[in-house]
C-alpha cells in the first residue's frame, strides 16, 4: 500500500510542533530515510542502485526515481514498515540534534533559565528550551542545593557534540552569571550627605577676616 501524502504531512506537522524542528529539515530527513530503505530493499547480496526520493512540500506526495525512471508508488508500500520507521526516526533525531546544537551555540556565554529535572551524584539535570543540560557540582555556587522543579538561572558555558547527542554544560559560577544575577545599583545619598548639602537658613557669623 503506497504511503499517503496526508500521513507524511501529519508526521512533519507533529514533529515541527513538538520538537520545534524546521519543516524543511524533517522533509529532508524523511526523504533520506526512504532513499536508504529503498536501496536496502533490493537485498544485501545485490549492489544497491542509487534512488532519488523527493516529497512535495504542499501535498506530501512521494516521488522516487531509479536511474532517472519513475518508480511505481506501489513499490514504496512494499518497503519493510519497521525498517522505514526506524530510519525516519533516526534521521529526525539527527535533525533535532543539529537544531539543538545550532541554537545553543548561539546562546553560549548567555544567561538562560531552566528547570531542575533531577540531581544525579551532585550534577543537576536541567531542562532549558526543551533540551537537557548539565549543571555540574563544580559549576554550582558553594552551599546551594536544588530540588526537582526548581527554576534556576545559569550561563551556557559549553556546547559540543557527543555522537548524535549534544552535550550542554551550564555554570552558576561564571563571571557573566554573577554580574547579571546581581546588577549594580546606584546608591542613594546618605541622610548625612543630604544634611551637609542643605543650604544654611540661619544667620551667618562673620568670618575672622572681616572683623
């Protein structure tokens, strides 16, 4: 049974809303997954023939070509469902990882607000913009402790890839965190200073030089 365009659009819209991944990245991920699945479907003993897969962004209709010739849509329906599903999930996760990496690279050195999800061996696991970040004990203020669902402010100190995952490290000891958490206030003049500045209203005594 051919894959329906409406089903493709439903997947794209759902992932876009839930994961905040650009639709174009999701479409491209599905195209790549279907391409790999079709090339593998010819069998392991047969050298795969390159397949080009495109998805209509408006209708979700899938078009596949092999050696420039259009492949019967029924062929797409014969792709092992679980294999195609696993590949689509993998490609979308890679796209999600790329989006998280790019977003937090732009936030590096900036102050962000997150929610404590759990504390593991002193390291707080914090959710920031639906991404998981680490707040190590070494980057916490001495003596502070956290409870689940606590809201915390911290600076994005490090962003790097770890396989298909993105490692985000936060800091509450970073100089930028301290300066932004405790803004400088202009001190009001003291009462003594105000009294000294007040003009005299009583009679003035003559100076020694005028006597």
